[in-house]
C-alpha cells in the first residue's frame, strides 16, 4: 500500500472526528424547525465529511509538493 494512501485514510478519519466535534459547537438548531434533530445530525455529518475532505487533500498536496521541492536541492 502506498504511504500516501495510508496517510490519507488516517488523516481523513482523524480530521472527520475533529471537525464533527467542532461543528457541534455551532447552533444549527436555530436554522431548523423544532424537532428536526435527524436533519441536523445529517447536516453535521455531511459538513464534517466535506471539511475533512478539503483539509486532507490540502495536507496531502502540501506533503507531496514539499517532497518535490526537496528533490530539487
């Protein structure tokens, strides 16, 4: 298995957990009607997965680019 793939999976899972916990601090219940807890949970899961995808791709691209720069010198 490629080291980047293993790093990607680990980072994705870790950042998903961190982003899910941090997004729970926001008050999404004010945006929805009363009693819509399932919809709020689905929104939190989708937002945390989207955010973790973006952050993980940024970190992996940063690692790849720094490795390419190190090859030049």
